[in-house]
């Protein structure tokens, strides 16, 4: 059997089938878990209808499953129909008690329309939006989040090796601050490292890991 391609190598060339294979057994992202802890501290699930999360670029559902398990309603969106098929075929969805709280949508970034929501989760998704659509995409995301709601996810910095690839979007530190003028930055971790010869896909990484709360 041929060795499985690494997630980074697959994403570099938009080999999404290879990427989904590489992360098939992965758990929820730390940024999502961070945001959920903050909502739980605030009592977001205590009363009334479950809050609504949009899992943007949901892939095969590693974050969607965590949201459902914690009682959220979820709109899981991805531009790849194969991702949604793989997600719904997962064993966790066979008899999931919260299955009625899930809606799936196959939508490209340039056609994105979002309802009002409490959380937009975008784990390693937004950097793959072409630069010419990113500003409108970000405006759509910002407008969809209710005051007191949150964004959780990643953006790529301008020192990342992939910044030279023309079909994806990278930001400087100053541009990141400008994007989040309507938010309180609750958690910002910056990865800047590599390349390392011992890794499967040696490259220089520059990643912003973000949890931000929209101002009232």
C-alpha cells in the first residue's frame, strides 16, 4: 500500500481527498475547544433554544461532531461535496441523538450567505479563499455573528511559505488587527516555525490561532 500523503502536502496542492484521508482520525481543534469553554462559562446552553454554530470549511466533521456533542445546532458547510458525504458516513452520525440539530451545505466561498449565529468556526479554512473574494467573505462572516458571539479558527501569516501561492489569502499582523476591529481578541496564538528537514512536508509556517468575541 502506498504511504498516505501528509495533510500539509495534500493541502498545498488542494488535494482534498488526500487531506481528508490524512486527518480522518483527528479530534476537534484547540481553538474550537477554547471558544466552547468560554460559552459554557457564560451559560450559553442553560436556557432556551440551543445556540447556532456555523462550521465553515467543516471537512469530514471533526469540529462539527464536537459541537453536536455539546448541544449546539450546527450548519456544516464545505465547498467539497465529498467532505460532507464522508462526514455523514462516519460512525458517530449513525445514531447521533443530536442529528436533528445538523444541517449540511455545499457552498463555495464566493457564494457564501450566512444566517445570524452565535459562533463561526473556521478551522484552517479561510486561508484557502482566493484573495479577490476574501474581503466580502470576511464581511459576510462578521455580519453573521451576533453581538457576544465568537469567531474561532485560523488565518495564515504573510511569512508563511504558502504566501507565494496566488490562490490563497495571507495576512500581516497589522492586517489581522484591522480585520478584528469589531471583536475583542480573547486568544491569539502565533505559530512561526520551520522548515524542519525531519517533517513529512518541510515548510515555513506562520499561523494565527484565534478566538475572538464580537463586541456588543
